[in-house]
C-alpha cells in the first residue's frame, strides 16, 4: 500500500538531473489542464504555489550573495 511519503522517497532516489524533468512534466500536465479547460482549484493552487516557491527561492539566492 502506498503512503503519502512515497513520492518523497521516489524523488530522493532520482538521479541528479532527473528532478528537473519531473518538474517540467508536472508543469506540462497542469498547464494542459488549463489550456483544455480541465482546470480546477487544485490546478490554480498549483500555479500559485509554484510562483510562491520560485519567488522564495529567488529571495534566498539574493540573500546569500
């Protein structure tokens, strides 16, 4: 039986260059939902949180310089 933490284990076991491919695929899947009219609150929340995560990462990177 799968648990909620299984995706974390799977992400942790990916080769160094694979996480970007996973993120790209996930983005494309949600973007497809938007363009085909299948978007729901979860889709919109994904993009809001993705934007927040990007902004927070940028802020952290600026603070390190």
